[in-house]
C-alpha cells in the first residue's frame, strides 16, 4: 500500500525496519507497476485507481439470497 501511495523504497524500508535483502526479497518485484496496471485495464497515469464494481449497489433481493440473515 505504501508503494501505491508513492512512498519511495527508502521510506518503505525504514517504516518496516527492513534491511536491503529483506526489502528486495519480500517487497520489491521486477514487474513494472505501470505495465501491470495497463495489462489489468487500469489507467497508467496518476496514483489512484479503483474497481468499477466497488461502486455497484446490488439489489436487496440478491443480498438476501446471498446473506439470508442480512436484516438481523
């Protein structure tokens, strides 16, 4: 999440109290983020992106079928 908020590697390393080996092995990847976002269908510009399905409001009837005790 820190990387998505444009924190640089040094800030992430200090926050997690990680050394270079740990940071490189557990956190950093060789995949360029812009390419991955582009392949997933998200814009490559800007810092933020969202999933369109997150703004959908499913009908109550569907919610009740999926979660019968939703009214309780």
